[in-house]
C-alpha cells in the first residue's frame, strides 16, 4: 500500500495490539506464541471458515447472525465446530477477559478442518479435530475512512457462480478477493469493485456495496456476494424507515452516476466511496449515507442495551 492509500480495514494505530493474547484451541497465549501447525488445513489449503465481529460496550454486535452464517458454512463443508454457539461465546468471553477488552474491539474467529497427517488435499487427512483460533484487536476504523472515503477501481476478477465457490462462504482462502485487491491497487485505487458473472455491479473485495440514486438505495441482488450481516441490517433499516431500497441488477452506468455510494461491513459499518474508476461520486455531500450511519449507530446502541 502507498502511504496515502488506505483500505476499508485501516484502523487507528493502537500500541496495545503488540501484546494481545490469542486463543488457540483452548489455550490463550501471547501473540508471539500463537502458532498452528504447517500441516494445518487452513495453512495448507485455505480450508476453513471465519467470522469478523465487533465488540461494543461488552456486547458482540449481531452475534446470533454471525453464528448462523458461521455454523451454516461449517455444516456445508462438513467441518465439525467441536462446540455449540454457547461454547464459541464462552471462548470469546475468555479471550476478551484475558485481554481486558470491553469495547472498540474487532474479533477474527477462525476455524479450520485441522491438522493433516499428510500434506495433501483430501479432507479425510485431517484426523485430529478442527483448529479454532480467536484473534481480538483493539480497533477503531481510521477517521480518514469517513472524511476521505474509499477509491474503488473496477477489476477483471469477478465473484463467481455458486457452483464454483459460492461467494457466501466466508472461507479462509480469500485468493479470489486478494487477486481483485491486487488489480485495484495496480489501477491506483484502494479497493476493488467486483462485477458478477453477467457484468452487473456486485461487491467489493472485502465489503458489500450500495449506491444512492435519486433518494433510492440500491444494492446487488445478493446472488454473487457475501451475505453480509451489515448489508442485511442496512436493508432492514431502510425498510423500517421508509427509505426505498432495492436489491437489483444495475451496471457501472448507474454506479458512476450515483449521488452517493458506500460500503458495508462489520469492521467499518458504512464507509463512503469517494470515486470509482477515477470518477467522483456525486458532489461529496452524503446525506443518505449519513442518515443510514446514524440509524445503524442507534441500532447498535439498542443491541448493546438489551
Ligand atoms: C467479501 C466480503 N464481503 C462482505 C463482507 C462483510 O460482511 P459483514 O457485514 O457480515 O461483516 C465480508 C466480511 O467478512 C467479506 O469478506
């Protein structure tokens, strides 16, 4: 990354992260000692699933929704989580406690098929149970994300059809998205805007994507992108607040001409998009994005006070 570029996951520097403790299969150890085997299926093949969650005043926002997606993904690829939702909650509680963390924390929960007996692909070679790692970092999205916004470039790499690798899998292997991100960087942008197999605007390499046109909020059909928890919350909030919202096919023609555009994800909630392919989006005024951000903040406050 160049010094003036940033990504949707750029956080303010926090020296405390140098000494965080990480959960590795039941042990909680200093980050320098947190290790998995080179035979682990996650390292060897990207064979695992993960979730990103955010802690607000002692509450993991939308924990149930994240767990629904996580357990559904693990079931679909036959990875035994080895515990239930309450077990995951307890492992996360212990990790947060060991780090004395209560708010402004981002968690990456990772589960792989586990250590293999031979360095080959067959899932049956993982015979000693899954590997669970929980990384929690002190994390506040960098303020520049809101003030400057993100620069996107449309890239050749697409998020594909469900029968190749369904975009709904939050899989360890993010190579598809990493390739897109590299292409965007080469084009001088911060992140990639990815199309679907038919050429309609789909998603970015790490977040879901929305545009605002003439008072309406549009996002892709959802067929070829991550079933983002934040994406769904934004759609629900629009519906509950009489903001016209549509999940539909649209092309770059409409994206370039949008009044506003923003990304959604657990890390940064809603992040404004400043430009796409060098074209400025709207006038830089973002009333709808700001309204949705405020509604989302209220929703988090509600969730935390329950
Ligand atoms: C490709 C991709 N899109 C979107 C998202 C955002 O999803 P969520 O809102 O559940 O954080 C993620 C986060 O994991 C992602 O990896």
